[in-house]
């Protein structure tokens, strides 16, 4: 059978076809649409990275800066499993259309917001829809492409495009801010709306991809109790990490903080218990596959968490470091990160097919990628004080290449261990890992920044009081204004160290820790066969 022939769902030799369920023209349409969908998802994921400080200043919400980066990721991580179950049960085309509409609505809400909490809510809606778009892309590609190597190549290609757009998105926002237009930051939310509007008719032209999709009247079969348990457990577990303890929006102190740490594990255990007791066709996650290949699948999950933690968190917080410490403009701060992620994405695409050569290949590439991540983090920590920017480029490039390799490995191999009817669950598992990495990365970055900022404030206040005391004792004067800003008393240059120390400590502990976890996961993969 020719690879470009259309294959009907009733064909008996589906596994011999490169693509199925669609004609060659429909195949090109689907691949192009999936690519553009992922580019839009990457654009929305980090487009506010460069504009974050401008937006926070406009709303006088500098202390709530971390919420812009974490709310969208938190909404994404809580919705990804539900979307995976939905894609296994309903027609993927209809679900993709719904997610695109939700994403457009969320972007418009953020763009038109006049209150910070409304903007954050809009980003939460965008994050929820992004979960459905990413899971839907992986599920559709896995359904139409049964050939393992071809599927791995396209998954690596689309994932690489997503990672590239995550780094390009700060360029877009930096370019918009460079226009010096009044409230130019609103444009960063409008930029993806027309593109997604064009995607809606493209998705509508998809062929039917499910042989017997469930009727929409069966919506309650999506296990609302388990979805609620899953979402609530993640919210309670992750909210204390988001920096909410430092914000005026929510205050996680005392009993409220303790309740988060208690309820989170209890609800997570309840979700896992109810999930294990379900038959395979009703499970939201591929629990049977995890039981059969626990070492391999858990290793793949860890290898997928690591790159998301590196790429997403670095994109959100690296531009302020390059602006404040290195003196770059918002546009150049974003542009300086692009070469490193290009290298990582290229490595992911070309290595995607190598993972199927055997377990030793996959394990070896995972070890090499993890070592690159560790070395990159150590180089930045040790040499970031140097004036030369080339060492920073080297650090970013090494971590990006390692992250790209491990991410492609997880996405390429996960579909080998689940049946076709559970492709949505497999995609949701890996994207759940990606979302967790994004939330953990941005949250830890935010906590480190808040800690360094508090140290700066305490030292500045102490220096101001000491200077005032010396002036009082020497001149026998009276302090007229005791509420003077410490920054106005000569402490402003020290503020550079807030971003510098944040980036250094995050590089060592966050990036280095992620690389170490990836190394352990790669070594623990064992000798399970990676080909059927």
C-alpha cells in the first residue's frame, strides 16, 4: 500500500499506512493546522514574559508579579487530565474547536481588563484552553499516524516548534513594547486572536477521527467526581508554591497554608485510589500501562517534567535578568535566548527517531541530555558575574539541548505503551508532567525572587536607618521624613543583585536539580524494549 493513499477506518492493514483516516490533502491540512495550533499555544504561554514588569507597574501590582506566570500554568495542569479523557471519548475535531474559542475569549478578557485580577482570570482561561489544544494535538497526530518513527518525527517537530515559539513570544512582546504606544502591553494579548480565528475554519475541515465517538449527552461520563478530586488536589498542592503567600490577592499564612498541605495529599490519594479501582476504559490516566512498565513510564514522566521546568520558567524570568543586570532592551533580551532554544529544538527533531533503535539508544541519549543540563546550570552559576555574554549563551544552549532531547524522548515513547483507545490518556499524562514542570519552575523562580527582594528591602531599610542615625548624631539634626524610600538614599544600584542572585540560585538549584532528576530517570529506565 502506498503511504499517501487514503485509508478508511474499516481497513485491516492500518498499521502499514503512514497516515490514515484522511486523504493526502487532508493530511497536509491537519499537519499544518496542528503546527499552527502549537505555535499559537507557545506564543500565548510566555508572551507576557517581557511585558510582565510593565503590566505589574501599570496595575501597581509589583508584589503580585508571579501570578501572571503561574495562574495560566496552574489552570493548564488542572485541566489536562480531563481533556485527555474527553479526547478518548469524544470527537477530537469538536473539542479542538471548543478550546480555540475559549482561548480567544481568554485573550480578549486579558486585553480589555482594567483590573489586575481580571487579567489574571483571563490568563487562567487561556491556560485551561491551552491544555486542551496541546493534548488534542498529540492525540490527533497519534491517531492519524500509526507508524512509530514517522509519529516520533512529527511529535518532535511540533514539540520543537512549540518550544521555539515559547522563546519567540518574548520577542513579539518586546517588539510591541518598543513601539512606545500608550498601554502597548495590551497588544501582547491581541496578537494571537486573529491567528486562532483563522484556525477555527481549518479545524472544522478535519475529517472524523473517531469510529464511534460518544454522544454529547454522555458528557457526565467524564467522571466529574474524579476530575474534581484531581483538580482540587493539584490546586491545594501547588497554590502554596505560586507565591500567593507574598501577594495581596490571596494570603496563604497560618491555618490556610497548613490546610493546603494537608488537603492536597489527601485529595491526591483519593483520586489515585478511585482511579486504580476503575476498569481501563474508564480511567483518566493510563494506569494499566503504568502497572506493566512502572520504571519506564515514570522515567518518561520525569524526563518530560525537566525540560518544561527549564524552558518555561527560564523564559518568564530570564528577560528581566538580561534587562536589569545586563542592560539589554526588552527586544534584545528576548532575542538573546532564541539561538539556544533553536539548538534544543533541532536536536529534539533529529533525535526523535533514534529512540526506537533500542533501549540502549534511548537510555544513552537521556544520560547525555541530563549531563548537558547539569553542566549548563553549573556554568551559569560559576561564571554569570563575568562581563562576557558568551558564557551565558553557552549555559542556555547546553540546558536547552538537554531539555529538547529529554522532552522529545518522553513524547516519542509514551504512545508505545498504551493502546490506541488510550492515546488521549497518554497525551494527558505527558502534558500533565509538562504542566507540572512549568508550574514548579515559575513558582520556584517567583519564591526565590521574592526572597531576594525581601533581603534587598531589609538591607536598604537598615542602611537608611543607619545613615539617618549617623546624620542625627553628627549634626544633632532632626529627622523630618522617616518614611523616605530606601531606594532614594543610594541603595538603587543594589537592586541589580536581586535579579542576578535570583538567576544564579535558580540556575544551580532549579536547573541543576532538574538535570540530576533527569539523569536518575534515564539510568532507571531499565532494559524494557522500546519497540513493539
